[in-house]
């Protein structure tokens, strides 16, 4: 017959499920509800960058995601993709990146502004990123915006894409007839070459920087999975990469998020557990486990008394164990002798007598104090000299000794 769960177990299960549901809801609410494209390395959603990574690998490039503190740029790195608007890093790393570009590297940067971020968390993180601010100042990015009217006309999960207009004949546009990008635009104060425009606004600009160059876009939509499904967008991006990086060279997706705390930053399992929204789920599971432990550790019902097993004859149990031991070593009378000697010692001490006093005197005093038979007590005292090798007799004598000692304790 299956045992039915008690009320404590049912309550614990309900509380655990409730805590997990609350954790999932808090996790969902803590995730940024945003339409800003991020083009992240492993993200297969429409605004992710997995399609770009697969395209680059198909073109025989090596790809890697960078999410830790950068001490030095890899030697085989030729293209650095800074597309995620939530990426932020230190001033030192920003200078290191620009030095690499100046020596011949290619940086492709989505210069999404704070105004285009759609929640306070993004604004706070970008405000703390002195590295991003340094890039913006060095490249003289004056303004990044978007036509808000275009962003609200469609029921699609992404803003509608506007046709690009070819500004000048360039190898970047080789084989490209109908590329598309978002309605975003930017203003660059530094000398640059506009590669794509919408109306009079620049959508894609090439900024010379030392021996290298920086390609700036208002947002990362052009590099997302959704945009790569549009005609000629993949051709445009392939041209952009192949003109500045040979095959088998390294293309890095920058997804760092450590700001100026780079010296204390270390990505381990504890770091990831403490990052929201996973942190809230862990806290909820911990609270649920604590509630279960408290409920199982505390008795909520009526106490059930233990069954009465009767008095325990400790002396007889000891005698039985010792008797079995002495039987094995060939000394069957040793247990009785030890019991009798110990009984005489305890009895004399409780009566205030000496163990050298006569059996009759000790028995008489014990009879007066405990109310037992003086003859029976004297008989037990003599067992030290006439101990039997009968185990049953030894057990009976030990029980009688225990009763006499108990009667003295009760009076």
C-alpha cells in the first residue's frame, strides 16, 4: 500500500514550487526588455550574432569571443567586433585597442548612444564605461540617433530596415545591389569616408586611424541574424571583412563587461552565479531549500512516546557479555568473581564500611538500609569465593545484586 504524504511534505513542496516560480518571474523581469540589437557570439535569436559567426567561419576565419580583461591583443587578430551596446571596459583597455588599430588593425564598432538604450541598467553601465567614452572622444562621434517614426511602423520584432544608398564606388560594394540596414544614423566630426547613407544621414562610416581603420555604425542591426537574411547584406559584410583580413586570421567578438574593476575581475563559476538575473534565481532556490530544511527539522504533530520496554538490567547484560568472553578464553568463573567483588566494593562504599569487614556485618547493614534479606545478601557476598561456572546462575546472581544496589539508591 502506497504511503500518503503528510501535511508537512505537501506544504514543503508547495513552498518550494512557489519559490521557484517567483525566481523565474524575477529572472524574466530582470532581463532587459530591449529592441537594441546586440549581435552576441552565441545568440541565435533574430538580434543575435550567431549567423555572423557562422558566416565568418564559412569564409575560413577563426572566431573567438572576448569577455575577460584584455592584457594584450592576440598577434593573429585582424578584426575586432565591438557590437554589443552593453559592452564596457576600462580606459587602459580602450587605449590598448586604439593602439592596435593605429598599428594596422580593423575595428568595427556599433556606437549605440546612451539615449538609444531602453532601460536604466544600460544607461548606468555605459555611463560607467570610461573605455567606451574614450573611444567616442578619440573618434569624435558627435551624435548617434534614429528616426523614431520608422521604428514604430511595423509589427515585426525588429524595426523596419531602410534601403542603403551607395555613396561612392568602392570595393566594399562589389556584388552588392540591395543591402539594407536600420533607420539609425550617426554624425562623425573626424575626417571619414561615408560608405552608406539614408537621406543625408550617414549609416556606415570608415574612419582612418593610423595604419588601421575604424568602421562605425549607429547600431548592430546590420550584423544580426535578422539582417543577414536580407538580400546582399551577407555580401556587404563579407567584403568588409575580406578587404582587411586574410583567411585564417582571427576575428574577435568583444563582449566584456567589467568597467574599471578589471584588477578585481575574475570570471569563475561564482562570478556567473552572482550576475543578474541568475543571482535572483539562486537566492530563491536557497530560500526554498531553507524552508524545506526548517519544515523537515521541526516536528509539527503530537509527540509520540517511546514504547515502554521495561527496566534494563545493566548488570545482567554486562554479565552475559563478559560471560561469553570468559567462556572463549577458558575462564567460566571469572565473570561471577568479578561481579561479586564489584558488588562487595559498591555495597561497602554506600554503607560507609570497609571491604575488609565481614560478610555478615555488611549484609546486616545492607538489610537495615535497603530492607532486603540479610541472609540472601550474605550469600551473594560469598560468591567471590564460591563462584559457579554455570552461566544461568551467574546471571541470576547479577540481577539480585543489581536489585539490592537499586534499593539502596532509592532510600
